[in-house]
C-alpha cells in the first residue's frame, strides 16, 4: 500500500501481550500497545492519549473496542471504533459495526455489520430550509 514505507517507530517498553492460552474477563483500559492472542470478554479502550490494539490470528475479543489505531487479524464480537486507523487483515472476522476514519481492508477479511465513516457528517451539505430553497432564482 502507499503509506507503508513510512512506518512508525514503536516503543515496545509500554506494550502488553495477552498470550494465546490467556482468558481475561472484564474491561481493559490501556495506553501504549496491546497485543491480544488470547480471549478477552469485555470492552477494550485507551486510558490516556494514544493507543494501538493488535488482535492476532488466535485472538478473540467479545466486547466493544474504542482505540485510536486497531489491527484485526482475529475475531471481534462487538462494535469497533477506530478514531485514527483501522486495518482488517486477511483472517479478520468482525461481528458488529465498524466505525472508522481511515480503513485498510485486505482480501479475505469479513465484516458482518455496517462500515461507518466517522467524519461523514462534516462532508454533507447543510440542510436547506424549504422557504429558502426558491430564493435567489427569480
């Protein structure tokens, strides 16, 4: 893809890994990076500022996701809200609505829900009042 040459440098000191054998029940609020290879039953959100969530092939999240940058290559059962960038990799399965600003979807990814661009409202023209519609055309 076009922007791939400009990879971000990541600081791995603040990354958290949920191993394939781990099962977590409860909500998670994190900062930095979170890599899910196990199962999370609960909502995932960013605690402070910037965050990046990666759901690996063996990962499963049963809950709502609200994170700036999201990469999915596993399963999500719930809505996904990615405020900056969303990547749906080849083995991604999302059972829920996807709210995004910028999306990258690889062939093979599946979404069973709506794809909703978050800033659509800014691009729509303001509704015209019925009384004002005919003015200026006399």
